[in-house]
């Protein structure tokens, strides 16, 4: 597939890194030559220096025969105009744009084909906000991923040394929680993936990837995280786009405090938020945190634009008694370094966003993609079409399919039912099949499984 990426910032660079390894022809456009030089040294792609919305620049980038344009510059207006130019002059089939401003997002009529012809709108801030909100609502999980419009969930939990799972076999875990319908689809141990069976032993610090209906997931987490308290109080550091959006969602259910350094932004937050206590000050001010009872806060979320400020405020909040701290980390290299016993969850906006883009690039009817393990693995929701003659999956048991190595099917969503997958489960037409692909190199093989033959009508 020939793809032009407009913008070589954090999102654009992450998209390029993910797509360039999948035999795509990638060209990336930016106004900063140094950013482009760095990317061209690391990846096999073409670079063009120039303003992304200019017709001459798009022509030079190969828009005449491009399959897709992904506009993710820092300017909403440049992204929107670039899509318009791509549609009008070059007839580009698929146009994806990052649009962050709520004024634009709330007026969807703007993005009709007869207006601004954008096929897919993405808002990293909204994606990250919803991701954090799910983490808050499911205590004990490192990740919470939705599939089939929320009918199924995949969660990641880290096994604690003093928890009830250490030393147990997967089969024993299932017996202990016999009323809960779920499946452990993968275990990551010391950076390597294990596709478990009933005899697999669970070890300290294992990361378990578990899938099921949301009600069963909540029951499971409650059982394995007995020391985890229900969340009542949340403190947010940072009143920017993500902090404000998160506070608006959480204040309906939780007691929320928001700390914002900038006086003007703090006043704006106080006016817009209905039930949130807004504090003007520094989230890394020890006296302020103590005064605001940080030790009585269930979750502390650091969501400023500065990685270092987020890390420091989280470390301080943890030292002062906050049981769980989350930090927004924009620099991907920092994520593994800081996610530890000190910072419970490091949130990468790039990894949260990349799945939204990949779902529109995958072949076969792939409707949801979640990037896992910093891009090394993927959780995929694919729709099975056709019949036994035209499809490699429909009418077959999971054993018969011949899944690629390091790939497992966790669940099937059939209309409103979540069916936990077993070796003899038969896939039917229009099933939503949820897979975990522990080795991303196997994704093209999974895509091919869900493509119907040309004879299918």
C-alpha cells in the first residue's frame, strides 16, 4: 500500500515506524529537515520537506497514485486542507486527519464528502482520555481494551508476588473462579510471549492478557486483586486538553481534584467543570499535595505536556501515600524506564493512537486494532465473512484454522453474546473474532485468513 504521512512529529513518527515494517511504500512530509533526516536514517522510507497542504508538495510526495493520506501535523487546519487538496486534485481514496479542536469535532457536517472530504477523523487526546477513563473504572488493570463496541474487554494484569495467582496453573485459576467466563490468551514473561495451556504455571511479575465480557472481567479482577480498594477519589495534574476532558468524564462518578499551574487555565477549568475542585499550583509541590490529602487519594494522574514534570509529580505522590499513580509519557523511550514499582502505569499517547490508524490500513475486515507491548504485539478484532468454500475461517473449528505461531483467538462476539474460544469452537459468518498476535510480523498472515476469495458474492 502506498501511504503518505503528513507530519513527522511523535504521532507521525510512530505511524511510520509501525507501517514501514509491513511492506508498505511510505513517504513522510514535514517542514523540519532534521526530523526527516533522523527518520530516513532509521527507516526505509522517503522524505519530502515542505508544507503538507501545498499541492506541489503533495504531488512531489506521490499523491497522484497514493492509496492513503494520513495527516497528523500539529495544525488541524493544515490537516484538513491537505485532505481537501488530496481529494480534489489527486482523488486519493482514503484520507485520515488528526483534528484536535472540539469546535471542529463537534460539527461533523464539516467532514462530509461535499464539504471537507475526510474519511476518518482521529483525536489522540480523546483516545487517550477514554483509555485513562477505562483504567480508572477497572482497578488493578495495566491495560483495558474494548472490542465489539464494549461487549468484550481484554485486560492486562501484572501478577503480584503476594497475590493468589503465583505458583498456580492456568487450569487451577479457572477452577478457583469457575463462575467467571474468561480466557488467558497470552502471558508475557521477561519480554517473551507464551501462549498458555491448562498446565502453564503462573509466575511472579507475569503479565496476563485476559479476555471476557466486562462483567466477568470485573469479577475476575476483584477476586485476584482483593487488596485493591474501590476508586472514589482521583487527583489530576494538568488542566490541558486531556486533563480537562478526563475531569469532565470522571466528575460524574468520582470525587475529582485538578491541579493546574497556569492561572488563566485554572480559572477556565473552574468555570467549565461542574463538580471538580480546581487548584491553582504546582503538582510537584509537596506541601500542596499534603494539604490536599494525597494519601487519601485513590489514583493520581499526571497529564501535563512535560514528561519530566509528570514523572516527578507521580514519584512524589507515590512517596506521600498515593496507592496508584499514572503518568502520561510522550517520549516512547521513557515508557519502559518509568513503568515500575514507583509509577504504576505509563501511558503512551502514540501507542494508544496507533491502533485507530492501523484498523483502517489492515486488509480483511479488521475493525479494531490495539497496539500492545510498545508495538511488538497487536490485539485485533476481525469480522468473518463468506462460507466454508470462500473463507479460511468460517465453518471451521479453531483447531482447523491453522493460526500463525504466537497467535491465539481469545473470544468471539456473536450478535450480543461473548463466546470464550476453545479448540472446538466453530466460527460462523459475521462473527467478530478477537485475536492476540504476540509477534507483529505474523499480522499479514492473520489478515489473509480473514479475506474471502474473489468468488464470494
